[in-house]
């Protein structure tokens, strides 16, 4: 562990920071510093304390002990606004975009441009239009932010933070919903800002991304700093070692089901389906397969899942399920037909925040885990223990999900759908925010479900994830998906990316 350098201009540091919510501290005397013109990657397993460290630097949480040093001087940051006044801008893991407000209103929240006593809407809209164009976000300043896709909302939040022009920029998993080209653009921007003197911290679970962008790497484990080193001295294997505590065995992820993409019976036959961004999707999906759906954000692949689960209306086309016409109506009806849906908006639809980890895990299979009107507590506990061990959910199982770190919340939602054993499981960004160890486990579980006969449709912004889990891949481009799908054995990242653009 390093000691904090004091008196250094342009630095922002944690010095001996402790944070406890209940009795046990979740951050245990942590010290590291962000230096002018440098990018620091902050890494660690889910629940390691990374977000808590950023929240303390961003004024959103108060430390239970220790100091924050700004240019070497101790400061007290009691609110995010005070932190912003010190030049500290943050993109939080849980986005702060207010869906009912327009893009421009979100952009200038609490910092409206004024002309005399009036807000200057024209100037604000013009400013927003330029900022959006600079970062390639196709959105109308006057549209409601809630109408943007999760990826676009994430990009909007990043653009707003960049626009504030602070000396310190803290990014908590900014790329978790972005695709490859958006990530490249963001990382280029981060490097450019650092070259201009900004100090940047970026939390990420993508090790390649950390190595590509960082000058300096800090790894946290169970509330402590276990590595604080220059990027140049590190490889991806080193990072994985510090994060997980063991060297990864490259052969550990053996395939659990054969990847012959074709043959078998058609379970789901989708013809020219349309809804929103999805203009025409035709797919023929066999039982017991993992079908990867790849496209840039807004290309229609997530809408297809939403239609199948009855959360968005089908506007055209037809679906046959096991040979019978299927017209989705409501999630309840879709569940009854054997569908499950892990949404990419976990906060809105994924879990009941005040319920325990155990009860959330059985939420989609209550029939199997209740006796009369009560939960079968022993059965719930057993299932929760099994899933928590497999996915490394380290918090006590009686903890309410609200109190978990983002990645651990995602694991609970995934565990819920594994437990449900849906005949057709629809997964949108199944590993969003999940650490590298649990991500490999989620991929293995996806393959196991398929080997057991379930059918899975997986949308991911990461092409590597699609290639890792799929038997067959369909590419969405501008809302269109047609053809027979690419068998995994013939699929290649570069050509899939090219087809999606
Ligand atoms: N409001 C809270 N009350 C109680 N415990 C909390 C609260 N917020 C966070 N924690 C706990 O603090 C620990 C650290 O959480 P934190 O969000 O900082 O982890 P993280 O490293 O950012 O994880 P992830 O990669 O999943 O985002 C976790 O065990 C979490 O459950």
C-alpha cells in the first residue's frame, strides 16, 4: 500500500479512509491518490469498496474515518455540489438522469444558462446539440431523457460530466452499457482530457480497457488496497490475480454442451417482427441453444426481447412457439408460456430492493419455494446458498438487495432467472457490472442451462461475450435482422462488428 503524497498540486487523495455502514467497515483504511494528468484505473471484485471510495471522493458519502486531501490539503466534501465546486465531477454507477426531464434540462440541472431573469433555452439547446454531436450521441435536446436507451442514457451522463470541465473526473463503470465503438470513443476522450491535465479515476471490470487507458492501477479487495502500481509494470494476468486472488486456468471454462448450431426442432419461429427500433426481425431458434443477438445500441435486439416478454407491443410480424401462434400480451402471460427475462435496466425491473437476497432469488419461482401463503424458508435458504456460492455473492443472505454493490445485485437477478428454469430465457446484458470471476461463472451457467435443454437468447454489447456463450449468432443492423444466423464455428468478431455497422 502506498502512502499519500501531500502537498502535490493537482492531486486528489484518500488518506486512511474508513467507511462503515453497520458494524463491519466496508472500506478499511484506504489510501491512494489521483494525480494531475493521469488516469487511475480502480479495480476489484464486486463489493470490494470501489464505488464507496468514489462516493466519498464525490461528496455522496461521508467517511467514518480518515481524510480527503485536495492538492495536499484536507477538505470536507459533504455533498456532491460541494465536490463539484472543488472541480470534482462524477459519473455514478447508478445513473442520475431524470427520465421525465428533457435532455437539455438534465444537462443544465442546477446550472441553467440565464439571460437576465430568464433561462436561455435557445443557448442551452444549442450548447447541448454541439456537445452531443462532439461525442456522437444522436439525441434531440428536447426529447425526454427516459426515451433514450440505457446505453444512450449512460453516454448522456458521461457527456454532462465532461461538460462540467472539472479538474477531477470520477467514472464508475462508465462503459458497462456501451458497445465497442462507443467505448473506444470514450477512452480516447479520457486520454485526451488527461493529456490536458485532468485527473481521472475509472472503475471498470474490463481489464483490457483498464490497461488500455490507465497510467496507474489500484486494486481493492474486501475494503483494502492490495495493489497500487504503474500500469506499465502490469499484464492482464497480473490484474486478474490481484482481483481474484488466484491465477486463472485457461482451460477452466470447458464447453459444457456441443456447439453444433443447426439440427433439432424449431422452438421459436419469428417472422418480420417489428416494434420501435426493431423494424424487421426474422429468426429461427432451436430448442437447447444459446442464440447471441449482436448489434449497436438501438439496433432493435433488446426490443425483440421486450416484445417476446410482453413488455412492449408487437407492431407487426408473427411468432410461432413450438409450432403454435404466439401473441405476447403481458409478462405474466409470457411467464406462463415459459419465458423469463433479465432486463438491462436492473434498477427498474430486476429486483425488489427491500427484500432479502434469498427471497429475490426465488421471486420468479415462488410456486416451488412456498408452502401455502408462506415462503418455505429452508428451501429458499438452500437455493440462495447454492447460487451465492456459485456466483460469489459474499454478503449475508438475509441482507436486503438495496444494500448490495451493483455487481452483486446483478448476480442476484441472474440467480433468480437460473432458479426459475424458464424454457426460454431472454437475457439483456447478463453480466453488466459483474467482476471477472463471476462473469466466467455466469457464462458457464448459461451453457449449462442450454445443455439441460433450455433455450437462451442473449443480447450483449460485448462481442467477446456473444462469442463466448453462443451456438449461433444473429446480427441486428438498423433494426433489421434476417438470414439464418451465423454458427459459432464460423463466427468471427471482426466480420460480426462489420455487419452490425
Ligand atoms: N447503503 C449501504 N448499506 C450497507 N452496506 C452497503 C451500502 N452500500 C454499500 N454497502 C456495502 O459496501 C460494500 C462495498 O460496496 P461497493 O458498492 O463500494 O462495492 P464495489 O467494489 O463498487 O462493487 P461493484 O463492482 O459490484 O460495483 C458491499 O459489501 C456493499 O454491500
